């Protein structure tokens, strides 16, 4: 594999976009409930959210309105497709129990309470929970408890 060129300043190698029926409300909620920081919000006609950038550590999630079919006909929010998700978000946090409590207090629907998944000494152990945000997107938040033992 050839070495990759550096990413643009302030951008991770991979980021994701999520679409919401009410993107402005979702952006505020994601910051309040999950601890994202708003880096950029671009509003269009009638206050429609054309683009936003939310950061968490070195990760970036973009959120926009699902009402952009005029530009991008493939865009849908989970509610527009019967609650289906074609991607799920996974984020490492420092304290998964505290994060879950904050998300719950802000109205996240907790699907799976924080629990430990231990994949054995050769792999890792995480404590994680699953929740659903205000727009119907599924999120997993995890805290690494033990990393894999180095192979000799």
C-alpha cells in the first residue's frame, strides 16, 4: 500500500454525513446530548441547512436537511424510509456511563444499556451502549477497557 498524502487541515481521513428532517434542531441536539462542537453551519433558503460540520475529538460528522432532493435525490432521513438506517455511527468516548446518562437526560432512546463486550486476550474489551437520536439515526458509543495484547 502506498503512503497516503496528508489530509486537509482539520479533517480526518474519513467523515460521514447524516440527514435529518429538521437539521437545525438535530444539530443543536447532537451538540447538547452527545457533546459535539459546531464548527460550521451553512443555511440556505428559508433556513434550510445545506451543510454543517460537527466535531468530536478528531472526528467530523456533517449534518444537513433531508429536503435536498432537488440537488441530491438519493438523500433520505431514517424517518423517510420507515426508520431504516444504512449506516450506524460508532464513537469512542472517555466515560461511556457518563455519556449514556447525558444522552438519556437529553432524550436519546437507549436501545442497549452500557455493557462490556470482551473479545478475548488476543483482541480487546469495550464497554458500549446503543441509542437512537432525534432523527432516528442509531449510534454506538464505547469506552476501550483493554487493548489487544501485542503479538510476539
